[in-house]
C-alpha cells in the first residue's frame, strides 16, 4: 500500500468502495497502519438500547495504538454491550440500537456508507466461550483469509504464522488436519485467537477470553496478549481484577445505576485512566469499592 | 453403628413406606396399564394388518410382480413394473423440485428474514398450516397449475411431481429450519466476527453443519410422498403400460395401482395388490431406515 495523505486515508478506511483495494493488497490492515497517530478508536456519547431498555449511557472512551485496554465492572453493567458495539456485532442482536459515535481512525463505523463486514475485518473479536468451527485446525485458521478475500500465496505459511502468533504451533503442528474440537478448552481459545490474527485485523476485542479456562491456560493467554500488543490494539473485558492490572495499560470501570422511574439498570462509565492509577489511586469511591472487593 | 443411628435409619425407612403412597401406587399402576394397553392396541392392529396383507400376497412374490405390466387378461401374472418405475420417476422429480426450494425457503426464513416483519410472520403461520392440509388439496392445486402451464393431457410425471413436491415442501422447510436452528449461534458469530458475510457464513459454516438434519427431514418427507395416492389420482395418474422416459410422459404410480387393484373384484388382482402393498411398505421402511442411519452417523453433540 502506498502512502496516502493522512486525511484521505482517514476518510477512506471504512469506505465500502475502498474495500476491494484493501483486499487486493492482501492485507486489510495496511490501510489502518498508514493512518495518523492518535487513538485507534474512540467512542463519543455512546448509548446502546435493546428495544426500550437503555443498556449503556454516554460512554466516552479512547483506545490507544498498541495498548491493552481493560473494561471492568460488575455483571450487567454493559461491558459486553460496549465491546460488541465497537465492531458492530451488536447489529446481530434484534432490537439493538446504537446512538452517539464510534470512530475508527476518525471515521464513524456507524456511518451510512460503512459496511459492517469491513468493520469486522479491521476489528476482530474473540469470544468468552471458545467457538472453533467444526472443521480441522488448519481450516479454522484458513477460513478467515479465504472468506475475506486476502491474497494469500502460501496458506500453509499463514496458518503457521497465526498458530505461532497464538503460541499454539508447537502443540498442534503434527495434527493440523485433525478436528479442532479435539483440542482442550485453552487450546481452543488460543486457536480462536490464532484464527482472528490470521485475518490481520488492526484491533482485537476480547470478551472474557479466559473465563472458561484454568489458571495455567489463563496465564498463557495473558502472556500471549502482551506479545500481541506489539502488533495489535487490544480491548479486553474481564472480571478478573488481577488480570486487568497485570495485562492492561488502561482500565475503564463501568457500573450500573438503576433508573429512578423505571428501575432499569443502565450501565455507565465511572472512571477511565491508566491501569496503575485506577488500581493504586482511584479517583471515584465506586471504583475503589469495586477493586477492593467491597462491591459487586 | 450405635443405637441412635439405627433408630434414625429405621425411622427414615418407615417414613418412606407410609403415607398416601398406596393410593398413588394403585393410580400409577392403572395408568401404566392404560399406557401398555394403548401401545399394545396400536402395535397389534398394525401387526395384524401387515401379517394379513403378507399372507394374502404371499403367492405373488415373484419376478413377474416386478417385470410385468398390469394385465387384466393374465391376472395371475399381472405386475407393477409401470407403478414401480413411475414411483421412482415421481420420487426423483419430486426431490429435484422440493429439495432446493425447501432448503432455500428455510435458509431465508432462518438466516436472512427479519422475523418481526409482518410478511415473514404471515409466511410462518401459513407454513405451519400447510403441513396440516389434506394431501388431496395439493392434487387439486397441481391440476390447476398444470392447466395454467398448458398441459392438457393428464397424469404426467411433471404434474405428479408438482403435487407431491407441494405436499412435502412444508415438511422439508420445517425440518430444515430445525436443523439450521440446531447449529449454535456461536458458530455464526465466530464467522461474522472474522469479517465473513452472512452469505458466506450460511454457505460455508451453517449449511454444512446442518446437512445431516436436512437429509433426514428430506428423506422422511420423500417417504411420505412415495405412499401418497390421493393427490396423484386428483391429477389423473392412472394405469399405463409403458415405461416413462421423460417429465411429460404419462406415468403410473405404485400406490395408485394398488388402490385400483385392491378394489377389483378378481381374487388374483387383490392378491397382487397385497404383494405390492408389502413392497411399498418395504420401500418406505428402507427410506426411513436410511434417514435414521444418517442421523445416527452424523449426529453431533455441540
Ligand atoms: N441481547 C440482549 N437483549 C436484551 N438485553 C440485553 C442483551 N444483551 C445484554 N442485555 C442487557 O444489557 C445489559 C448489559 O449487558 P452486558 O451483557 O453488556 O453486561 P456485562 O457487563 O457484559 O455483564 P457480564 O459481566 O455478566 O458479562 C444487561 O442488563 C443485559 O440484561
Ligand atoms: Mg459480558
């Protein structure tokens, strides 16, 4: 990809018409890599509704390049909701409505000309429960590059790179053609991470990626995240305070506040700061109560 | 074990044995007997019917049954060649019509349709009702379609296939939808999160995972179609004495032939009809067995 002037790149990143160009170059995230410095993604006054239910209220966040941002907070405060609205996975929930703006390199991903498919090619997602496809390990990885039309000259190399990137290669290199369901839960989750990085996204969203795993598998994935951050921008939802403080650079604390009239619990962002500050000197008493375990 | 423990355990056993349990035991026994009787009644009637038919047709399980056309002159050698071949033709063309249409409809309804839109709700309700419509109605519908298509002569393969396809379309759609619904949502989300389109997700992930369920439902639908006589009679399927060679040829069908012969006054013809009934039953049984085999072989526990 040749160098664009900063403004034109920004305008074109998620333009549908631009997609073919990105795909032809074989690497969708090249576009993003040439983008100007500054936050990779930002939300401004983000509100999400499920039908009439107001799930999150006025969330303002910004996610820095090559940083890990942790979203923490009690159950039901809307962490997953915010995460899913960052790559338009919320589009799949019937009745979900997003207000405010979510920008990716300055461009609104909910803009009228933006194709959610393109958004997800730039902003990948790893789910709470490992969800490998009912295919071989190899095909699980190759699926993404194939469907997104990446120009791949050597798929074997792509698969190997992705598996190495997810610290899984040594464990599976002799059984690439065997079904992914034969792997352990922790291996399956790393396979899902490998599958995501194989499509070369720019941002990776992870929704409680370790909650179904044992401490050893969790430690492996945490190590992995620190390595991945040199290449990707990572946003992770976690219930594990230790994990948030270990892996993340920034932490956003959410909580839910009941509405006076309806009693519905609407999620809101309480505090967003450097992880060290959040855990060592929280500015808000609610944050302090939560991280010291007196709440939630 | 000390004394207290012994008394305690005895008390427990006693309390288990007392109370209104006797009444319940009698009631549940009566209920169980009623269940057994119902089951016995159903199975007994079926067995008697099959055995009776098998005995009646026993004399006619010979090669002539398969190779000869229907004959009212040499009644002892009358055969079902036209009916068997006709039914096979009808099955093939019904499958070709109904399977793509049924799967496509189900995929639309499950994967693409907005289930809150009024027109989709309308389709939904009608689909449930269509599965309960008497088969003869589909025969009338097919006859009307054939007239519109401009086929003036009756009882051709195409007409029969349209009638049977309409008949089993709801079955195929409903069972395909169930198979699609059994594919976990996580698979779809995993695919979409990689930047695949809904179309790619459906085609490469959902449909392949649903194939066993779809195959099972489709075969069960076809095995229902193969035994139907009423809609075929409605579109004028009658006896022929040649092999069909194309969709526009007149055709016979095994169930229709059986229906005609079973009501004939001659003993030999009735005997042949009984033999053909057993043959038809075996065909249906074979198809159902295949469906079960597919289901068991490919069953996946997510
Ligand atoms: N698909 C949905 N339809 C309707 N309401 C939803 C849906 N998903 C989430 N909600 C509601 O939105 C609110 C926020 O849910 P969300 O899943 O984002 O919380 P969370 O912070 O991720 O919780 P947890 O930590 O338990 O995963 C909850 O009140 C939840 O009931
Ligand atoms: Mg959640």
